């Protein structure tokens, strides 16, 4: 259910066929013309008759007759979805590609990372530090795309799987999905802010879904967060929700808490990434200590920090798209929440030199803080369905990314920064945040 374009649906289809499934129905609300690449990838299975397609809509009978339903984790409100309810009522197993994959991975070798912003970079920093450390591999999967099921690694002794998990994925890994509560050996939360409220319905459900990262019944789980240290006011607001302050009572290593100055030479832009790195360091040392409690923490810290400082970042996350005429074009398309955009703006020493492109689909988040940035900036240029709401404080309603770039070119000066950090999802005008970031990179070069 949900072939999608990021690889999970493809991976699930291929894996099921490889493991003996004789009749697989792939159904997606999108029409075939929007899924061309994904369909082409599984075309041999379609031609062999193992896979049938039902695109442009779902049929209730398919779900009533299914033995197993593998749902895309982003399927809207799965707890009330009539197709999934029908499948459960008919006795089908309802699961996700990730959950199937994790049945083949020892949970004791998993480091899981979530948060409203910073989770991708924090997870990537953990992977960069642990991969090759003391000669052992680390693997990276989850919300970064692709299929863990199709490429499920054999986790050897002293190896780790680092998982970036979205709130959607976590809901499916929790007991509300009708399945047992899965938990990693090490769980990490970066922060919480309004995100995906269109999917969850409200902040309370969002927080409850995120809380699956911490399994209170798993006595041996190491859970780490600096949310309350870095954002005490924000943490207090979220603590008032029914899920409570589930991230509290975390014991952070005081020796590591003094390590922030060690990240001054890191390649990543912004003070917030130094904080991401510090949280990643806690996770790495926690993982290594769980394997060997007698490690030299000081020497281990220095070695891990050296590796992290060499990390140049993930695509579409405050990455340099182009640099010419003393103007930097920065692609932060992965910033799909207002909080992530605020982090991005504050990563530069002088906001008055930033031309900020924002907008897209708000996902139910409050955009007031983004619009309020306008007087501090060289300019705010809004695009997409949220364009009008974001332009209320003197910003320029550009509607499209192409228009925004054209207007900005007439205003930029040497030393300025053109920053795509939308604070919104991309679905109204682009297939995904990657397509949006790639288009920005193209436009930054073409005059």
C-alpha cells in the first residue's frame, strides 16, 4: 500500500517476491504517470505476473482479501484508514517495510534517532563516527530513503545499525499499531516542535508517536536527549501534553558535556550542528561502552570527535549549492519545519545578508515565527501554498522557486547568502524535498 518514490515500496515488493510470495498487489493513490521510475524498477515482476498494479486509487476488496498488508508509513491516519481497518477486521497482518526488516536485525545493535529537526544530521554524525572505528563497520538506514528490507545488513559483533526514524515510522513501531513495542538498544531524541500535524491531527498525538523511541519497559535501553538543556521553554510546553515529559531523567556523561569546544573546527555550518554533534558523541560513547565498559572515555572521545569534524554533511541540509561573485547559495531543502529554518538562519553571523526562500505545505505548523524573520533579513521570499501567510510582514510573495530566484538575482550583493530553508514540505510543487533542493541548485548556477 503506497509504492512511493523513496524505495521502501519497491524494496518491500522485491523482498516479498524473493521470499516466495506468489501474488502481490501494489496499490497507490497516485496514477501511473507519477510513479514511472518506481514502476520501471519492478517491471520484471509485473511482466512475470507475480505483481499486479492498482494505481490511481484503492479497492476495499483487495484489503479484505489480503493475507499481509505492507503499508507505506506515511499513509494518512492509519488508525482510522478504512482500507487498513478492513484488512485487520479480515484477519490480515498489517505492517510496514521497516518493521518487517527489523525482524531480521538484533535490536541490541541498533541506535535509533528521532526529533523534529536535526535528526538526519545527528544520525549521520553517529554513523560517520562509528563506521570504521576500531575496525568495525556501522550501517545507516531509515528515513534517509531506500529500503532497509531489501538491503538488510548482516550486523556483526561490535557493528551497529544507525536508524533515522520519522514520527510516522515510530507510530508503526509502537503498540498503537497493533504490534508489540519495538525498541533500539540506544534511543536518541534531538528536540520537539510542531511538525506533521496534518498527519497526526494534533501535537499530543505527534509527541506520543515520537515517544515510541523510548521504551520505558526496556530496562536495558540507553536513552539520550539534550532537549531540556538546549530548549527548556520549548520542552516545558511539550511536557504539558498528555504524553508528558517522556524525554526526562536522562543521565548524560558529565565528561562528554564538556566536549562542545572540541567541535569548533567541524565542517558543518552553524552552532546548532555542534550541539547535534555533542548529542551524537553521547550516543557513540554509550554504544561503545555497552560493548566494553572499561573503554578510555577521554581517548575515545578525541578519536570520535576527529571523525565527526571531518563530516561535510548530508545533501539538502545546509549544503553549499554554488559559490560565485562572493555569494553563497545554500541548499537546506530538508528543513521542513519552522524550527529547522530558524536554526538555519541563526547559523549565519549576520541575518541582514540572508535572502531566505521559504514556503510550501505547512503541515499544520504555525508559520508566525518564520514570517517574523522578515525585518532581520535582506529579504524573505515565499513560495507554494503557504506563500501568502509567510509574506505578511513585508516578504515577497513569489509563488514559485523560479520567480524567487529571478527576483533575488536583482538584489544580491557580494557577501550575501541565498538560503533555501523552506520550513515547509515540498508536496505542492515538487515530488519531494530532494527534487526541490536539486532545482534550487540548478537555478543557482543558471542565469
